[in-house]
C-alpha cells in the first residue's frame, strides 16, 4: 500500500446525508439517492478547465457534525454521499451542504476491504494522529477510490 500526503483547504460537499443509526446498508442507499438525483446539483459542482468534475466524496463526521472521527470504535457517525461544489453553493431541497475543514491528509488508494484498519495501524505505528473523520474520495477522471485520513488541521 502506498501512503501519500497532501493538504486540502476547506471545501464544500453537497450530498445526501445519513447516519449509522439509519441501519445496515445506509451508505449504498445514500449513493443510490445521490446518483439518481445528481442532475439537481450538477450545476453546483466544481469542475476543471475541461468541464470534468473535481471530486466525488463520501464525507464523514462524528454525530455532532464537528468532523471528528466516528465514535465508539468507528461505528457511529454521519456520512454524506456527494460532490465537491463551489464554495457559495446552496444545497437544493433534500440535499445537505457540509463545509469540510482544511487538513493535511494521509491518503491511500483502496485496494481491498481492509484498507481502513491497515491505515489506522500505520498511523499508530508511526505516531501520526487521526485529527478528523476519514473521507472516501472517488477520482472522476480515473474512477479510482481513495481514503483520506486527516492528520493535521490547517
């Protein structure tokens, strides 16, 4: 597994929000809802010079919406299935806007179902703090999935 670092200033994600309290399988349901209604937020999405989306995010937060890691051994929290949007975008009805704080991230490509525990172990072994909730990222250009682990606030 290749570990990379980057910094990302605060950014906006507009998506469909759910919580672990919604029951098993809530995340795929959020993605189905978000993808099925994407046309409602498409004009708000950030795009590159060629008009390609900049990022699809599965943003996470603790239940207090403080963007801290999920609670109780990473089993309780909020998830937002959405797209990175322009900063001044307003969420349409039925959508939720999160302003993700700026962080330094350790990020890895997801190569299997054990990516999360492997990176948590790596952080512990290298005395790197997890200072915020982990986010899922899909690169629209390549279709590759990544996990972003906040290790420092900006």
